[in-house]
């Protein structure tokens, strides 16, 4: 299971993928982000549910371990960019 540290960086960079275009107003920041937390967490879209998203979209393309590592890698890259 992906362990989120609740930094909010993924929700501040939605413009990096057109898959999330309905969740922001062109600025890349999710309209449901409040501070670093999701204000609709229990009802968040499938695309925002890392583990469920794997089962729906990626399980036939890569292993779960590869998928989780890609998610952590991207998470760390977003945090690194924030510090620069």
C-alpha cells in the first residue's frame, strides 16, 4: 500500500497530466486541496486513489511493486522541485 506523507505536492501539480484537468482551474492546484489535505478524501476520484488506480488502470502493464516505486519516485521529485 502506498504510504502518503500528506505533503500535498501531488495535488499542487495536477497540470502535469491531462487526466486531472477536471480537478483544477488551470493553475494545477486541486480545487479540493485545503492546506495539504483533501477536503473530499473519502469521496475523492478514482484517479486520486493510488492503490485502486493500480487495479483499474495499471495491473496489466507493470507489477504493483514497480507501480508503487514509480509513485514514490514522482512524489520525491515533486518535493525536490518545491525546495529549489
